[in-house]
């Protein structure tokens, strides 16, 4: 955040006071709830058997036809982190690169796009907004 000193400094300071008051009045708690909500939706996306389905040779080698789930490590690393006025939701840890390859696809590795982060966020945008706004 940048505070600009100008003829309207009093207005800027008033806006900063309002931001501080909002954070003190539960905004951060609502952001935390939105983070937990989106975490759940991302996990549900993975559990719903993302498309496209795995190729037969992939199923044979991993012993399962469920994309993105081998030992559950990626699911365990879906988390949220936040600070004053924000929350980040995603895969944090050793499986972040694998998550990125599946989220966006990795043509050189013959991995098709199987979005679970962007799609969960997009599909639940209205509900997330309601949670953050306290409705």
C-alpha cells in the first residue's frame, strides 16, 4: 500500500483508518472463512475425477484412474495463508510444481490441463464474495 502525501492527505488518512477499522471488525475473519471455503472446493474438484481421464498406460502404472491423486500428498498441501487484508489459497509445498503442470497443462510432458484451482475459484466466485462481504 502506498500513502501519497498531497492536498488530500486527510482523505488518505481517513481511508487508511477505515481499512484498519474494517480489518478490526471481522474482515480478516471473513477472508479466513473464504480461504477455507475455497480450499474445500479445490479438494472437491480433484475428488470429482477431473477431465480428461487418464490414459490407460497411466492408469496401469499408478494403479488408479483418478487424476492428481496418488498418495494424497497434493491434496494435503492445498492450504490458505493470509495477512492483513488478503488470503491466498493454493498448493504450498513440494507438490506445487506438479499442481501447476496439471492446472495449466504441460504439453512437453504430455500432461493435459486439468484445472482445479482456477475453475473452483471461478465457479464459486459469487459465494466467495458473499462470505467476504459477510452475507
